C-alpha cells in the first residue's frame, strides 16, 4: 500500500515502472517525469473476461493551505493526490461491478456535457447567427446586441428552461437601459433563436410569444422624411463637425448615392471606379444578394477622391480606427448625430426615406428611384421581365439631386423642378 511520501519522492528512470497500491490502483512513473494514476480491472462481456486499464489522471501533491474550491479545480484538471486517486478508483470499481467500463462511462459523460452545452440559449443563438445570409458587419452588430443585452440574462440557460418571465426581464431591462429600438431587436432575435431551438428539438415552445405585446410599441423605429430646410441645416452642421472627417464623408456618400449605411461604411476601393464615376457593390454586400451599380455624381467623386488621399492604401474606403483591415462601425454615425442634436429626429437609414420622398416630389420615374435604392420589384411578373438598370437615367437624376443638396445646404429657398420621367 502506497504512501504519499513514496509517490512524491519517486524518481524517473530509463524505463517506466509501477508503484502498486491496492485493488488495482498503481502509479506509473514515466521517463519524462510524469506520474500517472492507473486502475487495472477485469470486465466480463458476453461470457468473455478481458483485462482493461483506466487512466485516472496524474499524481499531484496538495499544496499547503489549498482550499476546497482549489482542490476541486485541480482534480477537474485531472491531477489527483493519493487519497483522491483512491476515491476515483472506488468509483471506477463500482461501475465495473455493474458491468460498465469506466473509460466508456467517462467518455459518455463528456459527450453528454457537450450536448448539454450545445442546448444553451447562447450556443443556439450563435448557431442561428452563423446560418444568417448577412454581411459580417450585420452579424457583428447583432452579436454585440446579444452579448450586451440577452446573454448576461439567459445565455447560460438551456433553451428549454427559459420561461416567459426570463424573456420579460430581458425586454424590460433592455427598454430601460437601451431604449425601445434595442428592446424590439432583442425580442425579434430571441423569437428567431427559439424558432431554431424548437425545430431542432432543443426547446418545446417560444417563450417570447406570451410576452410579445408586454412592451410599448417602438414609435421611434421609422423616422419621417426631412424637409428641404432640415436637409440644408443637417448638411451645414455636418460641414462644421470637425471631430472626424471620415464620419462626415460617410454621411455625404449616403446622401449623394442613397446607399444603405452598412453599404457605405463597408465600401472597398476595388468596388469604385472614379474615372467612370461608378460604384459596383458586389452581391455579398447587398441585402438582396444582387450586384448594385451606383452612379456617382460629381460631388460624390470629390468626396471619394479626398478619402483616397487618406485611405487609398487600405482595403476599405472608411477603415476602422483600431483595425485598419476592417471597416469602421456605424457607432460613429450615431455618435455624430447625437453630438449634433439629431439623434432623436433622424437616423442614418432615414437618408433613403428622405431621398425617395424628395425624388418622387421632383417627378422622377419611380422605376429609377426604386432601382437607385436597390429595391426589388414587388410585382413578380414585372420583376421577371424588367431587367432595366436605368443607369444613364439614374446618373442624371442623382446629379440633379446632388446639385439640389448643394443649394439647400447653401440656404437657398428653392423648390425642385419637376423632372421628366422619360
């Protein structure tokens, strides 16, 4: 029968050797200095008896003053004192008496824990996010919301254990700390994650549904179009926003092209042809997964030429401040609007709503406007046969709009002339 002193003082030799304890337990001392606990046992299966080995873990000497929590963490890492190794041997012996191989039992336990971990809300949410056919910047933004708002509350819970009360707590906290828009996004996202969980038998129902109307409707989600006077005021204030030239340039590009905010901040130099004043956004960066050709008015070309002097050697037109291999985030846009006093009245996406409204007032063809906004034709039959890109017409329309923006920014009290739709 071994003593801890023998285990601790055992020296390595040229070949491995054993120090035998009792009931099949022994300590194997290897040439590299590792001391490993082994349990030798016999197991009868289908009338045949075979000898087997069970690797318990490595020998460890408990340090002075070790707490119970520290001892638990050490043994969880596979390092056992003599007394602990004997306890593990006894557990293994009990399994053998039941005809169970302790090595197989441990492997099954590991697989079971992995499966249990795969059923947590966070695990399913990350799986759901990976399945989305979204741009990386969109996925990153949604994951950021989950990590800030949802995961701290229910991330570690198995999906089937999340109740409507849990969901309501998430939504109320989000409403109080982050506002109605974030709370609404959290509600939509959680419901989508639970839809995946139910379809893969990791939850029985969607706990979001019973509390879906518990919060007030998000009235700030859609901003009204700005008037020509408000457009001029905003553009003048942006001209005076000297904190970040890059942020101002993104806003200008959005106003001059009516692209989506994520399309602007993710712009790459290889997409842009300044000589021909064309910006070709590839399918993978578009909401509808179809290439979008954007005509660039003279003012947009000027914005991009100015940026090329700053970031022309980078991949992105508007690179991230800290990681130049990535695009900037839309947080800079929101920060600028808040500092200029426009946070509650206007959102970056409202640029497109305003642009569409004003262009329709000018009398331009709805087909040109919808194509400029990269909207899909709602009529399925018409969509099948209408492949017109209207690039030349859109170029004239957007140059006219860019000139009007300059006039409004200068404070001119002019009404847009109604254009011929061609």
